[in-house]
C-alpha cells in the first residue's frame, strides 16, 4: 500500500512533463500572437508609412465601420460564400454518401475515386480548375458549346457575372467529399434492426429516409456543418490563388481582404483590426449556431 | 467489418422490396435512374479535372492551344515534366516539401502520443483546461495570428527558413492529433503499462516502445493526415518563405501562374507532381477514414 502511494506521488509530475512542450509552444506560437494582434489593432503600424506608427485607440475600428465600403462588401461576399458552400456541399455530400453506402461491385475503388478531392489542396484545386475554366484551352467552354448552353467562349474567372459561381463550383468539388466522408461514417452506425422494423411496418424508400436515415444523421450533420462553416469562413488558399479577390472584388472575402491589407500591403495595424472584427463575427456566428441547435431550433 | 454487414443488410432490404411478383425488371430501371445515373454524374464531375490536367500535361504547346480539344495528347510528350522538374526547379521544391512534411509529421506524432498518454492515463490538475486550450486552437483562424507571428519570426531571423513553417505546422496540428491519440490509447488496458513497469520498463519505454507499437495502425493513419496537411499547406509557407531555394510545391505552383506567359503544359505537369503523394496516401487511408470515423470520434 505504502509503496503504491509513494509511486503515485512520484508520478505526479509525469503528465506535466509530457504536456509541457505542447503547452509552451501553443502559448508562444498561437496565444501570444493572438494577444499581440489585439494590441496591434489599436495601433497604426504600416510599412508604407512608418512615421505614423503608434497607438491610435479605436481609430482602426471606427474606420472599418464608417469609412470602408470594401469591408461591408467583403462581409457580404463571405456570408454568400459560406452559405452557398455549406448548403450545396451538405446536399450533394449527403447524396454521394447515400450512393456510396450501397453495396455494389467495385465499391472500394469507386469510393476512393469519388472521395479523393478531399486530399487535394486549395492551390492544386486552383490549378486543375483553372485549366478547366480557361477561355482558350478550357474544356468547359468546349462541353458547353457542344451542349448548346453557350455560343461564344466565356472567360469564366475574368467575367464579373460568372466568377463567383465558378469559384463556388471549384470549391464544391473539393468540399463535397468532406461531407460525404463524415456522413458515410455516420450512415454505417445506423443499426440494421431499425430498418428492419421499419420494413415490417411497411415504409417505403422516402419514409425510410425521412424517419430513420435523416434523424440518425442529425448530430453528424450539425457537427460537420459547423466545422465546415468555420472552415469555409476562414478559407483563403483557393480564392487567393484563383482570382485574388477579383475581378472588381467580386470574390473578395474577409480573409482575402485582410491578407491583402496586411501581408501584401504591409498595413499590419489596420489588417489586425480587420482580423479582430472577423474573429468576433465568427465567434458570434458559432455561439448563435450552437444556441439554435441546443434549443431545438433546427429540429423542425 | 461492421460496415460491410450493415451495408449488406441495407441491400437485403431493397431486395425484399423487390420480391413482389414479376418485379425484377421493374427493379432494374429505377436502379439505373436513382443509382447508376447519379453515380456516373458524380464520377465525371470528380474525375474530369484530374483527367483534363493529366492529358494537358502530356501535350505539346500547339496541341494544348488546338481548339478541337481532345483528351488524347497528339503527339505524346514528356517535355513538360522534364522542363518543370529541372527548369522550374520542381526537383528542389519536391525535396523541400518532403523534408518539411516529414520533419513536421515526426514531431507531431511524438508530441501527440505524449499528450494523448498524459490525458488518457492521468488525472491531474489543469487537465480540463488543457483540453479546452487544445479545442480552442482548432477554432482560431490562421489569418488571426499570421501577422504577429510573421513579425515575431522576422525578429528571430526565422523568416525564409524551413524551421519557421515546420514549427508552425507542428503547433497547429498537434491539438487535433492529440485527441485522436487519446482515443487510441484509451482503448489499451492499463494493465499492459503496469505489467511492463513491473518488468522494469520506465515510463518513457512504456510510451514510446510498447504503447506506440500497439497503436501503430492508428499512428500510420494519423501521420498520413498530418503529412497531407503539411504537404498541402499554402498560406503560411507563402507568407514566411521568400526565396525560391526554400519554396515548397504549393508556392512553386503559385509563382508559375504569376509568370508572364502561362505555360499550361508545365503548369499541368507541376500539378500532377504535387498531387501524387497526397493521392497515394489517400488511397491507403480511405477505408480507415470512413470506417474509423464511424466507430470512433464523431459518433452520430
């Protein structure tokens, strides 16, 4: 007894030793910079005008809300972007998950092929889809002309009417597999006897989907929608490399705007303030979303 | 295994429905409409960008610009691969990407196993705060701390070194992997640790010898995730790395688009090179991804 007690005491520092490197690096590399970004947001800090650097109080925030039409335009674009992406990815992801959950010959191979864009990065998505959308060498113009949808070649990514939709489609290509993977995993946890009971009661495909499949998937759908919403809100790689926010800021989301202001133009103070506002907006969205679900707002 | 039996049970339900007299033919037609047609459409949507880029990568410049677009290169050439590998320095970028991703993955694994072990095996003060810290890191947008981190690394002289992005990848990926490792270690009975320690093994050997060997399959899968994550990362590498000697593949690709005359063939060839490692790994972990998520972390 005594020996064991002693040993437990001797072990007291082991967990701390194990987590110490992680804690220290998270504090230094993530928490300290976040603290710093809040500090920077109250300053003028710019590479272009270093003589103006210094504490300016709330000036950056006041400017964002009163003098910056591009901020509101980016906010609107971000909301549109997240909305379209999450809804379409969920709908098509669910469809793909249901298709791939059926038993058929060659299912393993088909699953790998359909889900593989999950592993493709934003920049590579840009590469592949730029070759598709390209006005002179792209296959999309060729196909659409054959089908009679269009008469002349369209520069999909340079045209203000088509650019947003084009970027949405490219991101869908990469995002659908995420939902498909999450929902496919959840589909496999539905116990078979529930379906059998439903069968005995004589329910058809449609009833089976709405009374069994969907309720069983509810938690997964809420969880993956939230994750994806946050992810799409913050996503920047693909839009930045595909359109850099253009043409005419049609695809400038908040992260793009912030990246251009700070890293590319060197206006760190204003960029930090944009970052703080963006983060708080995201936080409000997440809290609202979780409240809505807890109170059962999405149930019916 | 579970998944297969469950999916089969779905199928039997469908077949039971089909057992109404003389309905064999009736079953095939709806099957084509609700199953094979959508599945084919999905496959085309997913595979078309890959196939178009693959075909472009083997074409000569005049063939690429030929308006009668064809998927079969004529003549067939390896010139694009050769030029992107040596002229565009993709041999260097590939080496950098491999080195950075491997180094990051190794440290991510070691730290995640250490953290996972501490959380799984010990009750200690601050444990729940540690978990909160880990989870909160998952919500922070990179855009929020990229500015101050850039300034910090700059003052430390780490900008434009592989070390800067390796540190960043480790810190951002350890939290998620820690939670996965905790799940794996929870599944191992504590008696195994105790038996090993009675036999005279130290804590260190228990964790990195015995435990790590038992959860090896899980480790292989999670390290593939980590590797793909590092391999694909664009934003931080793009912001922190400035000279082409240290570029990773995503940055190399980005600068290829920026060049004055766009060499589509090389662009496509470079994309193919960048795609190979993540796609191979994905093919390997695909089954685990779908089954593992269902049985483990995100139960519906």
